[in-house]
């Protein structure tokens, strides 16, 4: 028998961080909508969450166009300085 997961369980596992994010995952990413166990209680079976996680890609698509060329130029020159128009990274003192 599968364990039931609530919103807090999904957040603890790092799957979602907020209710709007959950709604976007359901609408855009095929995340299971769960089941209403009561008037204000929504839960997901651990099995359906695992199936959804297994169906997700391990890495995103390779960069294309300008992003790919920019990344290649930086790698080739070893340049870590921001290009014109890019915000500079600020080092934080500990």
C-alpha cells in the first residue's frame, strides 16, 4: 500500500515550494492533481509522485543560438568577467 503525501511532504522533498508552483506543475508539467480526502485536504500517493519524478528528464536541453555561442566564448577564453550589459557578480564577505 502506498503512503499518502500532503503539501508539506512535497515541500520537504523539494518537489514544490508554494501553492502557485504546485498549480503550475499540475497545469504545465503533468504533475498529478492528487485526491481530495476531505473538504480542505488534498493528498498524493507516493507511487504517483515517484512515477511523475521518473518521467522527468534528467537534464535540460542543450543551449542554442546566442546562449550557446556566449558560453563557448567564455569557456575558450577562460573569461569570468561579465560582458557589457551583464550585471557584475558581487563577492559576499562572511
